[in-house]
C-alpha cells in the first residue's frame, strides 16, 4: 500500500468507509489478474488494485497508480466528474449508468474510456469495482465516417449538375443547390421527405431513383416511360430517360444509379437532372423548318410535273434523281438517277427497289413508312441510307407522291437528292465544334490557373508585411501574459499560505508582494488588450485565408464594401507607412459577382496606389451606385495623390506583361488580369491620371451580374 493517501475532497466531515483487509486485497488481486477486462478497485481514497490489463491501458505500474490520487490519470476537466462517479458508487448500492471519461496515459496519449462501477461489501468493508472499455478506436472510426459523410455531402452540394439522393426508404438525404434552382424546391424542405415526386409531378408517381431503389426500373419503368427509358451506357446498373416534367414545364434528361453498401446491397440511389428543353426546342424548330422547306420544294416540283407537258425533258434535265415505281420495280428514271446509283445505260428499267438497299430490314422499314404516308394521301419525305449497284453508300433525301396514271392505276414518283456531302460536312462540323469546345475549356482552365498564380504571387509579395501585422499584437499579448504570470504566482503563494493556516506575520509580506488592489485594477486591462490583439490576428488570418483560397467561379451575391475592407486589411502593411486611408463608402446593395476575383482587382489597385506614393500620401476608397443606360451599376474607386502616369503609360497600362516597375518587382499581369476580370463581370474600368496629380481608378460592375453567369 502507498505511504501517502489522497482522500477525495468531495464531502466535508464524511466518515471514511472501512477499508478492505490486506488479506482480502491480496486474494482479490489474484482474481483480478485472471480477468481480461481492464479493472481497478478503490475504497474512497487512493486506488487499491489494478489488474494487468488496466495497468497496460493507463500506461502506469500498480505502484505508480497507488501513489497518485485516484483521479490523476483523467484529463483535468474530467476529474470532478470521475470523483463524483466514484463517490456515488461507493455510497449507493444501486446500479449506476456507465461513465465516459477521457484519460491521459503514462505515455502522454489521450484515450476515451467507458467505465462501469459496482459496489462490493465484504466483512463490513466497502469496495468499488470499476471495469473499463477503450472507446478510442470506435470514436476514431465514427469521426472518420462523419468526415467522409461530410466530404460526400460537399461534393454533391457543390456539383453544378442538379442532383438529389434518396435512401432505401425513399427519403431524400441530399438535395443540392443546383437541384433547388431547377425545381424551385429548397433543400431544407425536401431533405427527410419521402415524397420527392412533388417537385416534379402534380400527382404521386415513382421517380427514376425510386425505381432503382426498388429494383423495378426494367419493369415498372418501362410501363411509365416506355421506350424512352434505357440502361445508362456510362454507369453499371444505372438508368436514364428523357421526359417532359409538367411541374417544371421543361424537358429533363434524368440519370439514376444505385448506391451499394460493402455487401452489394442497395442502400439508396442518386439521380442527376439536366434541362434539355432548349436543345429539344431548337431541334424541333429545325425539323419544322426543314419539313416546311421540303414540303414547299415538293409542292413546287409537283406543280411543275403537272403543268409541264414535256415530262421527258423535265426528267432528263432535273438536278435530282427522278424515278417512277410500280409495285417493287423501278420503271422510268432520269439520267441523274442512273448516275447516282451507278446504273449502266439501258439497265435501269425493271430494276428491283430492294437492290438499292443494303439489307432487307432497311428496305422493309423504309417502304413501310412510305406506304403509311402515301396511302393516307400525304407526301412522303425521309432521309435514308441507300447503296449504288457497285455497293457504295449514299445518304439520300427521298420525296414521294402518288400520281394516277393514264390507265387509272396509281404510280409513285420519287425525287431523290444525294446528301452524302452534306452528311460528311455535318460530321466534320460536329467534330470541329467538339475540338473548339475542348480548346475553349483548356483556355478557361489556363486563365483560372493564371488568376490563381497571380493571386499567390501577390500574397508572396505581401507575406513579410502580413507577418509584421501579426507580430505586433502577438508581441504585446506575450508581454501581457508575462505580467499575468507574475500576478498569478503571487496570488498562488498567498493562497498556499492561507491553506497552511499561516499567521498574520507570514501573510503580511505575501499580501504586500501580491498587491491585490493593483492586480484587480490591471488584470482586466491586460485581458482586454490581449483579447483585442488576438482578435486583430484572427481578422488578418481570416482575411488572408479568404483572399488566397482557390476561386471556384461560383457566382453569388456579395457585399463589395466588406470585400474592399477585407482586402485593405490584407495589404495594410503596404499602405500604412506611405499613406493614410480615407474611406468614403456608400450604401451598396448585394452585387452578383465572383467575389474572390473582384477582391483581387481591389488588391492590385490599392497596392499600385501605395507604390505610386513615396510618403505622407492619401489613398481614398469610395463606393456607390449609378445608372448606366437602363441598368444599375455599383462602382468602387481607388484614388491616390501619388506620382501619376503620363499618356504613353496610360495607353498600355492594361496590356499583359507591361510594367513600369524595376525588373523582379512586378509581373505585369496585375492590371491586365484585373481588366479581364471586370470584363467577365460585364463591367468596365475608368482611368484618370496625370503626372504629378495622382491617379484614380473606378471599377463598374452591374448589380445583377452579366446576362449569363460565366466562369
């Protein structure tokens, strides 16, 4: 047993419980050593016993544990609760709930334990038996799962494609901002609901994600969507459909894929949505225009055929292939028809129509469509693939009419135009558009990288100044901590003397040394100064963090006054030794913009203004709004009374890589990138400067952003 006993200072004048006998402890120690679970025993004072598992868990030997206060291995803020739990277990025969406590092991590691206490009595002695379970690994796994879940939530939320997720019970778990914009239903109203269909349809019906969760996309899905539903070619077990959504009044392309657990069971589904209304409307408009044009051409051609008695002359000189069919055979035809299909002279009459197609299936499908239209008295028009007698492929625009022959029998006249060159040109155009889009994407990516590089280069140039801005408040905080340490040491010495019951003669010099009256007056001042200094550091770090983050090109409503002030805070060390700053901020409504990029523009203008001043200058920051034409604009102005610029510099000031600074002190990209950023916002930069009269830049941006948000 340890020589020093540390009683628990929980209950004044409490009668200590009888302690177990030495023989009883020895016998119980042997039993505990056979227990695999970490276990300890106490009787109200120091720890009495701890088995090997508990010693290994806490990282102390039994002798070390017996020599320290019972709660010394718990973290400081946990000790009061641990002592209260131990005392309650000692005094109460009732079964107590488990206690979760954080401890510091002998190696300095932090662990989380779950303690279970049980009161034991033997020969009048009262013991408390505590067993421990290490929850540290479980907490780590739980935290990891929470981190992964948060990461996945952010991925879905920041995805520009409208996306929602449901679980196995069809409840919405994620509803990102893009989905909210498309449907008009906010995420807070949808998450947790099992009726996602309300955002799309006036009456209950399963969405594609619901069918995927139920595994019924290939059965119920076909009944709902028909042939429009098909397996996704990009994702296994996923389905996609393009359908009209009444609630939105739009055509939407939807793709849904199952979410599987580690055992391959479906635990939910994710569905993405794409508004394809504009594409469909454009395609339908093009089809209508083409049909109208074809019908006009066909009608005019038919009129010529009827009115022209010299049919042979017309046929032979027609710039398109003309042929008449009776049943499945070709009768009369012109030279262009023979040339198109490489028919030797004199061999066209009696040729079977089937020979001009590659397969029975293509032939049958084409003439089945034609029969349906012609038997209804309508013109037939269709574009199809055909073949020459030499086996070469043709794309042909075919128009057909039924004309009654002289003997009263129906005869079908065909007008055929070779569109192979048009099809090849269309394919080339699609490929060129794809290549152009890839080039534009690469240029946009390169510009984004250039913007970020210039931002980080600016931060690098400002690093020393920012460090100085941080060092000043940290310096006086450190000094204040030194003073507070001396005050605390004096008060602790006085407190310890009181606890020893020292007499007045001993207490008097300690009270004088502690100088409590002065401390009571000075301590709040020190704390207030330290708090102000740390808040200053926090503000600088937060502004620098906001300024330096990678811009994700997300358009949002922003406070330009706040952005200007935050940017000024970052570059203040570049300014304060050369000029004082005058703020003349107007009241600005929120402006739709890329806030991070506009802050970079403000930084370039403020730093350039500071560089234009040698000393004792003034930099004036102004903001306001004005109407330009029919639109409302916000403006931000940076004016200095520095050296100014001659006209030849003003003409080139926004050119890439143009700089008036010495070599190594400027990239020449700051104002060029600033100009491109403002243009991206559909705004403008005004420049007013003269040598010796200072410079004024005014940035104009529309309140509602550009007509179409562009990254």
